[in-house]
C-alpha cells in the first residue's frame, strides 16, 4: 500500500494543468510504490472536487491512506517543490 496519495485536480484545456502533469510524470518514477498518483478532471468528478474544496485548477492534494490531507497547492509547481512537499508529508 502506498504511503501517500497525490491527486492532481485538473480541467480540460488547461495549459497549467498540462505543465503540472508533466512535472508529476517527471518525479513519479523516483518514488516508486510509496506514492499513489491520481488525476481528477473537475468536470468529470464535480462531487469529489466540491467535497475537497477545489476552487482552481491545477490543484495538487497530498493525502494519507486514510484520506487525511497533508498538503495542498494550486498552480504549477517545480519538481523540487513537489519532492519537498512529499518529503515533509511522508510518515
């Protein structure tokens, strides 16, 4: 079981979402099975997006396996920013 889940909340036709997806794709291999990666299109999953309080895309939410939110950020992060956030969130 993964130690953390990273969810990218995105929307169609969002250039910043594409850049964020590329950043996450770049670092995912570095973390192996320690992190579960998900992407949720807010138009396809409005209930989940609303329940999480997503008001802008792209938004990245890092959660523990029980769903506890450890970190959230909107905008396009650098690989270093995502790695730093994950390191701080890992148990």
